[in-house]
C-alpha cells in the first residue's frame, strides 16, 4: 500500500479475495462430500426419529429411523450451574436441552447470557446421548427412558459436580447416566454405568449426537463470512466442514479410532468427543422439522451376567477457545478456522495473545503487533522507496526509449531491461513489501473475525467491540485520510492523467470498503499507514541528502 500502483494492486486482490470467500460460503464452504452409505436423501424423506436404531457400529449401515415416531414431552429438567455454564438436563432421555455461557453476553452491554443449546418449537439445538442395540434403553418401543434423579438443581463455582440419573429396566438391569461438570471447563463428562443383574449377557452401544434446526443460523456477509453447520475430524482428515446442504444430500458414515463430531457457528461450538482407542462410527442424518443430526456410535459393548461396565464420552459446549480445545482432543482447536493462511494467522494470534497479557487491552495489542510487523518489514520498505526514487530518475531515459523504438515492443522491452541492469534498478522492488503485507493483512482479518477472545473486546472511547465495525465510522475516515496523506507524499510514477485520477480516488474507495470491516482490522491498517508515513519521511530525507529528487515538485 506504499505506492499508487501497489494500492491499485492490493485493492484488486482484496476485493477478489472477498468475492471468492463469498462464493465459497454460498457454494461449497471448504467442504468435501463424505462417504455415503445409502442413496441420496432429500429433506422430504428425512427421518423423524431422534434415536439411531443400532446395529453393528463397525459394519452396519448409517442408522435408519425405522422405529415408530414417538412424540415425547420433557417430564422435568435438572439445572446445573457452574462458574461458566448454566445447563438444563431433560430427565427423559438425559439430554442437555439448554446451555447458557455465563462468561459471554448475548449482545454487547446486556446482562442476558449467550445461549448455545435450546429446545423451542422452531429452534432446536440439543446434545443427545444414550444406549441402543439389543439391550439398549433408548431404542425400545416406549422410546427414551425416564430417569429418576436425586436433586432438581446443582450449583458450585469451585467444586466438581456430578449429576446421577438412574433407570431400572424391566429385566432388572440398572443403568446410571452420570454427568460431570468441572470448574472453568466447557467439556462435560458423560458416562454410563451398567450393572447387569440378569442371568444372561447384555449387549448395547453408546451413541452421542448433536441435533440442530438447520435454518436458525447465519453465514455472515461478503465482508464477514462466517460458517454455520456441522464439522468432524477422523484419522484420515484433521478437520472437515460438513454443511447442512451436504447433510441433506449424503450421509456421513466413517469408522475411525480418533476424531470427533461437532456443530459450529461464529465464535462458538459444540462437539461429541468419543474415546480415542476404539473403532467408533461417525454418522449423520436429517430429522423431521428440518433438523440436522451428526453423531458418533461406539462398537457393541457386552456386559456379562452379574458384572458391570462403564462407557464414557465427553461433550463440549462453549466458545472456540483454541488453547482449551487443544487440550481436550486433537484437532478440536481447528474449529477456529483461519482459512488457507492458518500457518500465518496462528502465530499472529499467539503474538496478539502474548501482548494482550502484558497491556491488558486487545486494541493496544493490535497496535504493538502493527509496530512489530512494520519494524520487520522496514528493510524492504526502504528498498521499495529507493527503487521508486531510482525509477523516477529514469523517467527521462524511458521517455527517450519510447520515442526511439515507437511501437516495436520487443526492442523496447529489451532496451528497458538493459537500462534496468545498467542502473541497478529492480522494477518490481516497490511491490515486494506489499506482497508480504497482504498475507499479514488477510491473516489478521481472519484472526479478528474468528477469535472469540476479541468478541466484545473494548479498545478506547467509542470502540467497544473490536470484532465489529466502528459504529461512528471514525477509524475508516481516519484511515482514508492517512492514505490521502501518503499519496501526497509519494512520487507520482506515471504522467497518464487517467491513472493519476484513478489513484486520487483510491483513498475514497478504500474508506468506503473499510466502513464494514472489524474496527480492530481498521485500527491495524490506520496505525500501519501512520508508521509508513513516518518511515517515508525518514527515508526521503536520507535520499534527498544524497541528491536524489524523490518527492514531486508541485
């Protein structure tokens, strides 16, 4: 962005990038079709039953909704409140039907907490789990089991909470479903303790699934595209998006010893995390009411007569906290999707995180990051302006070559290359810093867009949320003014009146374009411009002392 030509170049690249991003979101947002186990299904033929029908988790087809449709109302709920979660568990089936994240406001400046899970007539988002198979309690003709419970509410901000639910089957076998909540944690333990009091072996399979209404989320805009849909990880693919349109077209059916399944939205995620030492099956289907389901089924567990077995899993329900997710299971942190520049965005985020831990302000951390980036690029910036100055000095010779060779482009090109070589000028020297700055700009864009740490993060005065646009458009206007000042200080690389006119409008174009950018990103660009202006003045003074005429004489 340090010369008119490169300003035009980056404008083209940035606009092209965001148009490409919007096209990707609307058509195939970073996904690929999963393995299919049955013929394509449409929404009209979607299954209506919540519970998988079982079968071998290793070789069976994707679970079929071949059981009678049973409409079941919640009998009662158990409320669990930790320092970070406010959860409700339905005693019928033991599903998590409500989850509020106590550390996150629904909207900036409000007391209402962000609600991840909910169960409403037109908006369903729940975490379900149970036991299926020959002796499963969630696959009988009576539908989901009604558990007995000890207390209607639990609350602790500093101690582990265990919520036991108990169900006794008709054959006398005892099934206990126990939820474990830990202070400061968004991953909830779910375990089944099965006591076989019968005279024969019991065979059952654990399943965990996420069910969500497919028409209740948002995928953002062209400027701020965000993903809404499912995702999964398995042994052959670290992270794969699986949007609801794909879910309607083809079923997921993958067997893997590692991985997880999840539902993603902007800043928040949920995921079922199975044990990682057995061949689990990842599946999906579409239920009635336009609801998407993605889940995991364990292999068959056999409980011999007179013995007991424990089956465990975890469900994550919370923010896309990279550090916390990475400790829970491998590749869960990839739900913070930085796109193809993840390799650059991750260290930028780590740098921002480190600086923020010192200055305790994400806006100041962005400013310090900008200073560091510009300092690292200064040698290239200096080379750029030296190259621009030399190119300006060559203009009379270039004009003479044009007059000499006229329309003979081959000879003209050869003569120009010879001139560049003799004068030791690199015609592309002014573009390299911008080519390096563009990936940093885009990587920081994704960091500000995807990192939940910056959600509702205040800077100063009117900037109360660095992850959204400036409400009064002050930063974009200041950014445009800084671009205009930079343009006035720079040498004019062309005498073409049309090109000069176009360059004059570039600050206006960029200002309009940046009106909807996250204010944190505009802050980065503004500070970058101001530092560049200071660098330009220092470099120009040095060149002018050497007798090189740099700036335009108006």
